[in-house]
């Protein structure tokens, strides 16, 4: 590359600035993700408190129920995904016939 010495230094400075901005952006995204998780947990805790107060049951029972429901949902999703993948693999094994 036949770039002028000053232009090459400018290009290096721009590349370094872009790297810095990209690094800061990634750090900000991680922080947003962390705060979102904390916010969700606080919201879920407040909902559990309200359910426990309204239903007259202990907070531990409400948390156990929420945990059970989450576990059921995760298992149902995993089962559905596995079933879909198995059906897809079976469908791919059907030999193709030529038409014509």
C-alpha cells in the first residue's frame, strides 16, 4: 500500500478509536444484560410477595411453585425441540426420487 505517512497514522488512530468504541459498546451490553436480569429478579420477587400476601400462603411456597413452573416450561421446551429435531432427521432420511 502506497499511503502517505500522515494518512497511515490517521488511519491507525481511527482504527484504535473504533476498537475502543466497540469495546465500550460490548461492556455496556453486558451491563444492560446484568441489570435486566437483576430487574427481572426483583420484579419476580415482588410478584411472589403479592401472590403470597393475596393467597395467604408462605413466600417459600410461592417461590417453590414458580421454580416448579419454570422447570416444567424448560423441560417442555427441550422436549419439543428434541421431537422437532428427531422428526426433521427422519424426514431427511427419505430417499429422493427423480421425477420425470
